[in-house]
């Protein structure tokens, strides 16, 4: 019980920190025109998704951990919502690197014609649509309703009631083969391929001639997006590995503390994103108090804020 209470307290503190930091990112982009680039528009969309994690996904996870007696479809929605926000983050990272990749191939005039605000908003809308279809697919039939009711038949007479938890409504095959292999590893592999191609172009072509101002501003942002990708993998892969072990080794012993640690780590990704913006870009770090928040959350915040531009290749 003490372990569970500590989990709930940490989740509550994490939810507050996620909402506060991502609200600051959104406020900075709304109030300061100098931050309103195409890439930063995508950053704002990612911050909105992280806001959803802090405001809804983390509380939903706490409710699921209680294993309350709930209607099956209510429980299924609570479990599906975190999948929607996670999938949107993956797809948006994939969409965010494309403007920078186009910039490395095109002239500034061609780039302005190719990467337009309408196209970017259309890409964001497509990411949301695909995320909803993937995350809510269990509500269309790929679920464990029969087992959910059968295991909890003694709890209530109603056909739809049972003990609600994340694993009670999802089939292991869905979590591993569909969510992890098809919807997570495949886009992440595509992202790594795009980054490899992008930095190959930068090294092979642009180092031979002076970079234009626009390219000097966008190419370091690609390194920031690559860092976000690395943090995403670090935060989410452990939880998926646990699901893989449960599917491939059903007789293996499971540990509640390890499961909750993996859940906390996955939610930590939504707090790490705005801290990366403050560390890697001084305009984010000094705007609207985000830098002061970083100082309070990270003991090395002052050093990071002052050395961030050096690490980022001179980004201002």
C-alpha cells in the first residue's frame, strides 16, 4: 500500500509539472511573434498533446491502477486515451522533421512555396486522425470484453461490469504486435532513416559553402528534434519491453514496482519535452519564465541554459 501511495503522489506531482511547463511553452508561442516559425508551430502542437497527458492521461492511469469496478466501455476509453496521445507524439515527430529535410534540399524561395502553414496544419490534422484511429481501434472490436466480464462475473450481475485495468481490456497481441511493432517501431525506424539522410546532406553539401540564415536557424532545430526522439525512446521502450516479455513468456514473474516505474517513465516524456526546448533554445528558455522553471526543476539548469547554444552548434 505504501508503494502504491508513493506511485499516486509521484503521478500527481508529475501531472502538475507537465501541465505547468507545457502551458508555459504554449503561452510563449502565443505571446511572442519571434517564436512563430513553422517548426515551432509543430512544437506547440506537441506541447498541446503533452498537456493532454498531464491533464487526462496521467489521471486516467491512476484510475486504472485502482482496478475499480467499471463499465467495460468506460474502462476501455480510459485505457485508449493514452495510446492516442502517444501515437500523436510519434507521428508529429515524423511530420516535424520533414520541413527541415525540405529546407536542406530546396532554396529559400522553393522552401517557402513547399512548406506552407496550410500544409503544416493539414499534416497536424492528419496526425490527429491517424492517432485517433490507432488509439481507439480497441473500441471497434479488438479488445478482451469476453474475458473482462468472465473474470469478474462474481462482482456484479451486469454484463458490462468488471475490474478495470490496462491489461484487462487489451489483448497482449494488440499491445505488442500492433501498438509496439507496427505503430511505434516502424515510425521510429523511418525517423532514424530520415535523420541519417538529413545529416548526410548537411555534411556533404552545406559544409562546403556558407549556410543561409534560414538554414542556420532550422538545421540546429533538427538536432533538437533528434534529441526529443531519443528521449521518447528512452521513456517508452521499457514499458513496451514489459508487454513483450508478458506475451512471449507468460510464465515469467511480474513485479508491480517495475510496472509502475515504467509507467512513470513513460509519463516523464511529456515533462522532458518542454525542458529540452528551454535547454536547447535560449529564446524559449528566457521567454515567459520557462527558464526560471527549468532552474527550479533541474539542479544543473543554470549550466544547461548557458551552454545550450554551444551544444546546439551556436543556435540563438
